[in-house]
């Protein structure tokens, strides 16, 4: 996968289904007899023993037309380049969900789709990683998308592209993976996610509290919350977490303001919008978090703006 993302392994330049089949062929060429070939037999899956929903993937005769439709849309959208983070997250989630529903290969669809989306995200200026997404969560959002409920997939991509929440998720995943043996926890059979701002949570039991976050669970759900949202603050392992409503930390709020400013500014004007936002909040309580967030975001915004100017 790394040689594809890094560009060491060259793929077809045209954004069409041949890129997807080339990725599959490269990843599984020495392992699957039909590597790089589209599926010719029907395929269905009971997503997980805990889920009742059965997913019937796209019929073989409909795979090519569906992939053609997906890639036609991507070409019309210039490979999702020039989009704000919020716009990219929603569009990429829908592309991923549609590719998953097509399930164009007999095996290896997950790794192929993730590699393709990571490459798409890198080229669009919104790098993404699926390393901290548990198997159970991916099964859940994929199943929901196939049954007409795209919200979970879109929330996942919003989380994975958010600088603060993606880092919280990665850190929590790394910690939980390191303590699986001691706790008996099977991380892949849990749904790990960071708390969505504005959403109510019923509470649970503390797994770990850090400087800024708290990991709590009510299996199979494991959540990462801002410590400031936890009633009573820091607590020991096994302590009860009372119900609460998730909020944004100051840094999350700063990134959210940048998200809104970038989306309102439109293509080619992202960096200027961030600069105006910094000026508007100079001397306010949000000034310091905005300055911290802008350090990371304005460089990427300038790169996107320059790329669009060169295309004109």
C-alpha cells in the first residue's frame, strides 16, 4: 500500500475504474487468482454476527456501469480537489460508500477502497488514514450506507479529516491496542469513535483519562471525550461516567471556525479567508487557539489555492 500512496508504484493517470483495478492487482497479484479483475458472481454478506442486516452487493452485470458513474462524477469534480475539508469529507464518504456497495472484487475490497481513497485524499490536499478505524465500526457504517443511511460514513470521514479529532482517535486506538492483553479487550469487536460535538451521551465506565481526553465505554461502544465534558472531571479506571453533552474544545472550536470560513470563501480563496478570520478574532478568547490551528491549516490552504490558479 505504501508504494502506491508514496507514488513509487505508478497507476493509470486517468481517473477511471482502471485505477481501482490496478490497485487491486498490485495489492493482491501474488495472492488471488483474479487479482485486478472485476467480480463475475453475485456476492452478499451478513456484515457482522451482531448485525441483523444482510448486504447484497451490486449485481455483477451492474458493477461496470456503477463504477463508470462513480468515476464520471469524480472527473467532473476534478478528483475532489479544491474542496474545503467539510465538503471533501462528505464527498469522499459517499465515494467510499458507493465503491463498497459495488464491491467490485471477490476479495480484497476493503484494502483496495482504502488505498484508493487515501490516494484521492492526498491528491486533494486532505490526507486521511484508516489505521484507527476498528473493524466493527467500518462494518457498521458500511452496512448502514448500503441500507440508505449515509450519516455514519459521513461522520467517520468528518472525524478522520478533522485535525483534532483524528489525532484523539489515533492516540486512543494506540493506547487501547497496547492494553488489549491486560484488559481482555478485542478492539476490532468494538466501535471506537470520538464524541460528536453537540451530541448527548448516556455515559459508561472509564477506561483511561489523560490530560485533555477521557476514554469511556459501554460495550461495544468506546468513546473518546474531551475531559472538560466529563461530569466531575478526571476519574480512575472503572469509575462511572454520568450522561453529558459533548462540546468542542477551544482548539476544536478554532478548527471549526476555519472550516466554516473556508467553505464560505469558495475555491481559490481559502488562505485569505483564514487570514481574515485571524484578524477578526484578534484580542479575543479565540485568538490563541485560532493562531495554533491556522499554523497547520493556512499552509495547506495556500497549496490548494495555488494549485487551482495553475489549473486556470
